[in-house]
C-alpha cells in the first residue's frame, strides 16, 4: 500500500503562498525551459536537470525562492542557524522521458559534517496527472531497498524541507506535460 504524507517529523512543509505567486512559478519554469533548451543540463539521471546554480541568478524571482528556502530551513530548526554553501537546480520530468525510477534513488549528504538540509518546491504539476499524491517525491526513512517509503503530497508554493541524508527519488511520471521541480541544498554549520 502506498503511504502519502503532508509532512512528518523528518519532512516539514512551509507554505509561501503569501510571497510566491503563480506568476513567479511560471517565470521560473520559463527560465528553466530556456536553460534546458540552451543545453545547460545533465544528461544522466534524472534527465533535464539544470547544471547552473539557480540561486545565483539575479532575477528577483530567484531572490524570492532563495530567501524563502533559507527561511524554511530556519523554521525547520526553530532558530536561525549558520549556513554555508547553498545551491538550487531544477529538473523537468514527464512520461515520454521517464527513466527507471529504481535507478533514481539518491541522497545529497555523503559526509557527516557539515549537516546539510534539502528542499523541494513544486513549480508545476501537470493538470492531467492521474494521482497527484504520487507525482511529487518519494522518500525512504533508511535504505530504500529495505526501509519504509512514503510520498510527499505536492502543494503549490510550499517548500518541503528535510535532512539531505534521506534517500529520495522523483515521484511517478503521469503526464506528457512536464512537471517542474525546484530543488535546493544548504550546509548548516
């Protein structure tokens, strides 16, 4: 049986709908499409993942995404924490370019210190998905082969923040239309 959560003690949701608008999400998607069209993306897993650090872009829309992610991380800890390197990237997924999901399990923290935190914000979920609950992100509490997994129910304009050491993978592709995800990492020192 598929388990779906809104948030839990590991993955916490922070709604920024009072700051981030549909126009912001649309602008980000348009810029991401331009980056992909220019060839500035990785061709390995997952396909169509931008190479550049989107948080380094000077467009005001990226300031909103950058600052909202940082604030969400502070809220996760319940206090302001010192941060180091912070980066963001995006990827586009659909059914036509779908890869074997089993090969997409990964995590972002490969050393114990500094602690890293990750975030996911859904910029665009296609209208015609069959099951919105499973089109977001799947997370494993431990090793994905032997541990419980759950899907995070996507919400618009919401950062989902979690420790980078958690294994995760993109949700189930369900549309020919592209799903756009903004992902971010930050070192907490």
